[in-house]
C-alpha cells in the first residue's frame, strides 16, 4: 500500500512516501520557510504543488495532527466533522493544529477522492486515568475549558513501545516501560501493560523536562511574578518560557553536541539540570509502575548521546534497570496506522 505521510508546520512541509508492503520509503523531504519573503513558496498549496504528486498512484494520505483533545483517542479517516473538530482545537495548539489543518485542505484541493487520515500526537496518552490527567485546580476549569494534561510525542512513544516489544520478544500488553523521547522537545512516558498511564508534557508541550528552549516544570507563581513585578505581558512571558528558557536560557545553546564541547562555565550546569530532571521523572515513574522491563531512549539526543544516557542512568536506584536505545520513526508509525485503518475499511465494505 502506498501511503503519503505529511507533517505540515506553520512554515514547513515534511513529507515521506511509503510502500508499506515492502517497508520501503520511496522518497522524502522537507520544504521550509513557506510564506516567508525569501521563499519561492507563498503558501502550503504552492509547496504541495511543487512535489508534482500523482495522487492516482497513492492509496491514502496520513497527517500528523498535534492536538486531538478528548475527541480523538485513535487515528481516524478525515471528513467534514473531523476537520471541524481539529479546527475547534486550534486554541489548544494554535501554531500546530492550524498548520496541520492547512495540510489537509491542500491535499483536498489536489484530490477530492483520496482518503485522508489524521494521526494525533495526543491519542496514545488517552489511556491516562483522571488521577493522572487532571490538574488540582477547580474542576470547572476542566469541565468548561478542557484544561487537563494531554501529553504529546504519542506517535513516537507508541512506535518505541512496539519496537521494544519485538526486541524483548514480549507482547505489547505485557510491557512496563519508561520511554524517553529526548530531542529539542522532550518528554517521558510511563507505560504499564502497553498503555500510557502518565507523561511529562501536559496541557501544552511546555511542561515537564528541561528542553532545548522550553523551561519545563516551574512554579506557576513565576508567571504571575513576571507579569506583576517585571511588567511583562502574556506574549513576552510565553516567548521566554518557550523560546528563551531550557538549555538556551542557562548556557545560550540548545545543541547538546555543542554544549558538550563548550568551555562556557554554564554548559555543564545546563546539562546537569536537564539530566537531573530526567532522573526525577524516571524515579517517579518507577514508583507508579512498580516494576520496569526497560528504560528506553529515543529522539535525537536519546539515540545519539551516550553521555546523556550514561549520566541519566548513573543513579544507584537504576543500576539493575535494563536500558535500550530505539531509533524512532514517527512517519512510519503514522503510515502503519493509516494502513491498518484502510485495510479495516476495506474489510467492512
């Protein structure tokens, strides 16, 4: 089955065409700076047209959609209602969902008949219980405004779970794992019997670990202090926490490779803060899981930095814990989910 996977960002379009029957990538690439003055692509439609895609040779298109809210706990074939729901969730992920929806509309303009499937970053974490996903704020904030933990990187955590099951020769539903997606954005997931029971990212991808430019967990009163005492507005605080914090905020650099080579006195501090936060989450998730089959590292940092892996697992508490490294493939996971939906659709017809 030929499946095109699209990941439309606010100014980018990543694409990869799979032949799933042969587990082969036919072509892939990324177009960046869409809509910027220096780009020859004014919008996503122009970028998509430049691919000269022959949709008659493709069986389906799979879209990465960042936020599925509570509406979507699994991938789904896109229709008008699904489009409307994705649009309604834009306030929860304004940059991501708006761009993802644009990708869906662009494909529809080029082909009105090809099936399109939405695969949500949040879906894997829909198995969390209320104790895990609710915040201890007035319940009406959840009931009226959907303020709760959603979690992200679900496609990656799901792929890593399945890959680990194959490596350990165990059934997915028997595994207890702590999966670490460590990149510029980073999250930890506690997986019990093959299901997400907790994850470090929350209402937005800002919560949790110390990341490349995101603060991760902080005292929420710091936000109030920034506004009341420092005179910063909402947009300024948002920019500080999302773009000027994390590793960048401590040492001015977000590339771990550069940080490891740096003589900047704060480089070691930044890495130590990041590693300590990861260790805290692993310890907490060990308490929740009771027993752990493995701690699994993935993502750009998790896969490539032996220093980070060794430092994270240096705690005496983790000495008997199995450690695995799995190269994530979110696009392949999306393609496989799309393939499963399309085959099920055929079987039901």
